[in-house]
């Protein structure tokens, strides 16, 4: 059964689309985690669903509505250019309003919102050749943007204050990274759905940064974890009739736990080695007993 499924065209399309999305998510995820933008990913994905619901109301493809909604929210959040608690509260306010609008759109739609609802959970095995082509185009745009902006984007992500003092256009880069994130999120939704988009954008990058402090290596490891999770999840869903998104999230989370374990052991070894060096270099004192 498993071997016969591997020969099917829809499985090949699913594996290719999963690989495309994994590479993009693993790449942009490093910058998202470095900037502390996990909540923004959640907001963009949720409001992408609002865009899909709005597209149904006016008779458009919900995927186009999702892409438009994600881009609009990403652009707004980027223009706000906020940090810390102020950014989180602004994202929360935008998210709450956007979800309310989404509920309104669904109530106005008279037909069955199956297409939009499917975006909540994703359907990688249902990706068509045309959708795979569109995913590849969006992926090329995001990867080209990251390649062009890599050095200043990394600098502004690690230390925005010093980057601004050096003349780096921090505000413009903030808008750029939110737009790239919106495109990536709209891609990932079609594979793992709105509810699990964090598993491809955040978890692999968080695991990679536990393993290394070198940005380029962290980016490569993030892509590898996202690829292994996505492709492994698709293959496991062929062998066991459980949701593909469950397997993808489970593998990604397992990689994160393993990375934390490796990091904890390495930190413990370094701490013990430092204590040993300190004790061996400390001057010895002899105490006379009187």
C-alpha cells in the first residue's frame, strides 16, 4: 500500500510543495526568532484566514484572499515598527479586530465555506500542479528578498540600536521582513494550515539557534529541520492515516526537544570544564593547625 502510494502523482506534488515551503519557512524563521516575532506569525496566519473568508464573500479564490490578507497585515505591522510589549499589544489589538471581521465575513457568506475552512488545517496532499507553481514563485520572491537583504537584515535583527546608529534603514527593513513573513505564512498555511503554521516558521529556527550561535549555520540547520519534518510528516501520513499536519508538528517539536537536550548537555560540560580550570588555577592554601 505504502509503495503504491509513493508512485502516485499527488504524492510527488505533495513532497515537492512541502519541500518548497520548508525551505522558505526555515530561512525566514531564523530572522523571526531572532527578532522575537513569534506572536506576529500567529497574527498574520489568523488574519490570512480572515482574508480568505472575505474573498469568499466577494466571489474570489480564498487562497488569493489569504495572500492579500496576510500581506496587508504584514505591511501594517511593519509600518508600526514597534518593539517589545508595545509591539505585542499592537499585534493583539490588530488580531482581535481582524478575527472579528473574519466572523462577520463568514456570517455574510451564504454558501459552504469549505475552501476557507480547509485552510485552518492545511491539505498538502491536495496541492495541485498550479498551486505548486504558485508556491515556487512565492518562494523564489522570498528567498531572493532574503538574499538581497541578508547582511543589513541580520545586523538589524541582532542589534537594532547599533544598526540604526550606523545608518542601517531599520524601519524599512522592518517593513521588508514583515512582508516576507506574510508571503511565507501564506505559503505555509496551504501545507500545515492556520492553526499549525508556527510549527514550520518558528520551531525549526528555535531548534537551530539552540545548536549554534553562527547565523549562517543556524539558517542551514533550520532549513534542514523544516525539510526533515515536512517530508517525514508527509511520508508518515501515507503509512498511517493520521493528519499530515500532526506528523509535521510532532517531528518538528521532537527536533526542538532534542536541540534543547544537546544545548543543556553542552552548557553543563562547559560549566564543569570552567569550574575545573578555576579550581586547578586557584592558589592553594595550607592551614596550620595550632
